[in-house]
C-alpha cells in the first residue's frame, strides 16, 4: 500500500467524471472491497478497476490487497488539496466583496 | 450576459487545467479585462479566450462585453457547487471516523 501524493490537476480531472464521483460517494460511507463497490454501480467491474486506478494515482483513494480481496478507502489528503484550493479562491473573492461593501458604506468626503 | 447554471462534471474538468486555475486565481482578486488577464500569464491571448469559454460554459466565470472591452469575473456559484460536493464527502468520512473513535472508546462488555 503506497500513498500517492495528491496532484491537484489530476484530482480535479478525476472528479470531473460522474462514475468516479459515484465511487467516491460510495467510499465516503467506509472502506469496501472492489467487487462490493462495483455491485450497485451501473458499470462493469473492469471499468470500476480502471476508475479506481485513476483515483489512486491522483491521491483520492487508497487500495490494499489482503489475500484475494482488494479493499478501497478514501484518502482524505486528496480531497483536502481540492477543498483548500477552492476555499482560498472563495475567501479572496469574499474579502474583495467585503472591501467593496466598506467603501460603499463610507460617507463621501464632500457631503 | 447570460449566467450559466454550474455543471459539476464540467466544473471539475475545467479546474483540472493549470492555466484555467491560474485564470481563476487572477480573477479572485477582482474583475479584469481579457487583455489584462492575458498579460502576466505565459499563454497566448487566443488560448486565454479559449480557457475563458470553458470556464464560462461550466459556470465558473462570467464575462460581459461593454463597447470593445470584455470584462471577466468569478461566478461564485460554480465554486460553491464543487466545494459543496467535496465538503459532503469529507464530512461523511469524518462522521464515520468519529463513530469508529466512539466504538473504540467504549469499554468492552466482558471486561
């Protein structure tokens, strides 16, 4: 089990696919084997394995094989990287709106 | 100026490109014209225009043309959609860890 360092380009790319987001939604309830993960999803086991590879490569998911069973779990660091980037953009934008609000609230000098 | 409804597939796909994230970073400081936006970025004006189209189509950016100048601004709804999806996954995952912690903290019945 080797942890991949999250790569923000690949994290966002990976989350742009609805099947991969469905896998992440399933995994957020807890670790699960690949075959049980594939059951409720309307895609083949081979496709699930491929999506899992993408999710593991970019640091969103960890998988571990014990005997014949491969178990998958969310790797929270991947989601953190994406959340932090978005949060920073939003907070910059909101600070800007606050400053605009302050400027509008100030009385004009010549009044 | 027509506002696009954010499309989560395309929002994540759009954010997977470093040039588009650089544009979003620039725009989070405030609205700016397309030509001023292109200046510090190491890409052609044509490429910036193309990236802006992708960002506008998925609901991350709004542009407005007044006279000959097209001004771009962040559309916060697009970032909200992505942030909400990630936040929900993380909070499900964290609740699960809390429950595990509670279980481990409970005294065993036969002790």
